[in-house]
C-alpha cells in the first residue's frame, strides 16, 4: 500500500466571539460538518494510522470529532504547535517526523498553510481551478512516496478533495 497524506482544514469556527484567534471554537455548523466527515470516513473504512492536529481550539475540536466518529481504538491525536501560523515549510518538518510505520497520516490544520502545502506537493497544474481549494472541513487525500522525509515539490498525486456534504448522512 502506498502512503497517503490526508489534509483536513478545520471546520467552520465562530468568528463573532471576542476571543484570540487561537481560542476560536467551532460553530454548531462546523461541529456537524466534522461529525459528518468522520462518519463518511468510517463508512468507507478509511482510518488514519497517525493524526496530527494544530492545538488551536477549532482545529483540535475538528480532530477530536473526526477521531470519535471513525472509532479507531488506540489511535491518539498528536498536537503540534508548528501547525499553527508557522508556514507550510514547518508542516513538511512535522511530516518528516511521522513514524515510518504510519501509512495514512491525517494532518488537521489551517489555511493558508494547508493550501500552500497542497500546491507544493501536487503542483498547481494538477489541482482544480478554484478560488478556494480548501473551504472549511475540506479533506484532501494524496498518494505519497514511501518516506515522509522526502517531500519534494510535485511528489504527491491528488486522489481527491472532498467536503462533508458529499458524504451520505448516517442512517443509523
């Protein structure tokens, strides 16, 4: 199996609250979107081996909701402050430190870093022509090389970009 990198932009947050950017919580709509995305992954038996999240409240809440929905026992969420406002080069450093045995890595973070990383790894010519590649709660699946530390420009293959509304509602 090839390695996969999943990029997940945090779900919709509440910008109206008078709190620091780092402490912005998810809106109700954002919580629902994260839940639906997690259920969609679970239904398709798509379970990551490693989850890394920005410690910002909205990103971590998104990661926790998805984690609970996929029901992966023994899987932990690693919080890494380098995923918050430090640029996409720092994301590459975080990925280079992933365990070799991790075949599917889920990175939960923010724009513009996630979009910048996506463009770097895949190349703009291989991405959809869109004003916003990654709206809130968007998930990207990428085929990656076998070594997390070898992340050169254009090295990844885009499998798809999706969002929660494209997953069917859970009928249980």
